[in-house]
């Protein structure tokens, strides 16, 4: 090449390369993995929805309404049962549809229970309403035809767990505590998962220190949760004193804006607004946080496997959040050894009745 044209050639080549890079599509978020408790390999191919039902004596009263989601294709004779409690005013099961579907296809029956009819239902009735629906649902599963029976342990007790989001996380933790008293008529759960709990100073507190010490207790907060932030979560953590550190973990989920769309760990990342085929907002936070942690906790509690995902105390399997399409790791979850020292981007809400500054 003529030396006179070589600098011009190199300059044109540089412009073409930089223009190509500038116009490249930004990396996309992590997709659902195949393996692990958050993966898309399932024991069952379908979900059977049944309902709505209402607790006995409360027909048509929606603060006692519930739906049943049972695994099928193949349909097992029995399965452990998960009580799923929605957030404040999240009054339709499809708000958490993809999460429910994931749980059921992994082999568990899910009871989605509605503990408030409207936003006017008094908070001090939430736990009582949920307890009433839960008792009715377990009896229906165990006695009526054409249901997957609740699985029992070697002592003859139901194998159950509780998952809750927002206010439902607070209510679920309360139910796990009152279950220690057999007169309340509900089984002690093997695991309790409180995702972004809220309701401190609004929902009455149960005897939280009574929770069984064998319970797997997982608390999860989002770093950009501007609705409840961390105050209720830290409160529950401090109050559940009966569960040893070996059986509980507190985890912080981070946002990541490396690519497009950016993925934000706000208060509404657990809801998916539809089942898998139509879900809105289904992303890495579902696959690697809600899906992974919940199924990991259930398997750990009931089968003694996958405990590194649920109560891994900062294990790589627990904190890993997948990779962006360009290979960069998504910002991992953070294990919080002492939640009382936790700092977040979000700010805790003011107590009820407090004046704004």
C-alpha cells in the first residue's frame, strides 16, 4: 500500500470499528438457568388450578378466599403444601403467577390465600383470616376427591411451608409463630420465606420468639425498595430469636443497570403479573432470587438438599445472579450477617402518623 494512503486507511478503519461498537445492542439480562432450584427443568409439565374456595362458614367473603394450585402431568398422589400470602392489596393470584407456577412444577401444592377483602380490611384480622383459610384448604386437600393429598412426615404431620411478600411476609411469620401452639390448629411450617416484609407498626405482632427452632427462616430485601425498605425485615429478624443462625439467612438483592433493560430490585420485583406464558416483569431477580431461594429452602427443609442455596450464609450458589449476555456477572446478592448494620439505597418509611419533614 502506498505510504501516502496508509494513515488515511487506518483512520477510516478506526472510524468503522468505533461506529460499529457504538451501534451495537446493549447486553441483555440473565435468562433462566436450566439447573438448580431456580432452573427451568421441571418434575411436572402442568399446573391444575382449582377455586376459588372460601373457608367453611364464610362463603363469598373474600377475606377468606383461596385457590389451590396442584402439580400435574404427571399428577402425584401427594405433595408438600406451601401457603402463599400476597402483599397488601395484591388480591389476585396471577399477580404472583409465574412464581406459583414455578413452585408447583417443582412438585409442590400451593395454597394462595386472600386475607383481606379490600384495602379497608383491618390489619389485626389479617393473620386470623389467613389462618382460617389455611385450615380449610388443608382439610379440603386431605379429604375431598380429585386433589393431590398433603404429604406427611414420619410423625404424621403435614409437610408445609409459608411464603409471603410484603404484608404477607409479616403475616406469614406471625402464623409460623402461633403454629407452635397446637390449639391454633395449623401445622408448624418447615420453612418460612419473608420477601420484602412490610407492615411494622400496622400489623399486630405475634409471639415471634415461639417459632420452632428447626424452621428454615429466610428474609429478603430489595436495595431499591422504596415502599418498605428494611425496617420490618430487620424487626422480624431480631424478634425470631428461637431460630439459630444456622437455620436462617438475611439477604439483600441488588439492582443492576449494566445493560438493557436495567433490572431494579424495587418492592414489586417478586410479583410477575401473570403466569409464565404472559408474565410481565419476569427477569433475573425472579430466576435467581425468588425462584431459587424459595425452592432451595423447600428442598433444604423437606429433603435436606440444596441448603447451600437457602441458608448458605453467603455461599457462591446462594449469591450468584447469572450473567449478562456479554458475559459480565450480574451484581450478586449480599449475605447480611448483621442486619442491624445494613445500609441500603432505599429509606425506611416513616412510622404511621409521623409528620413528613
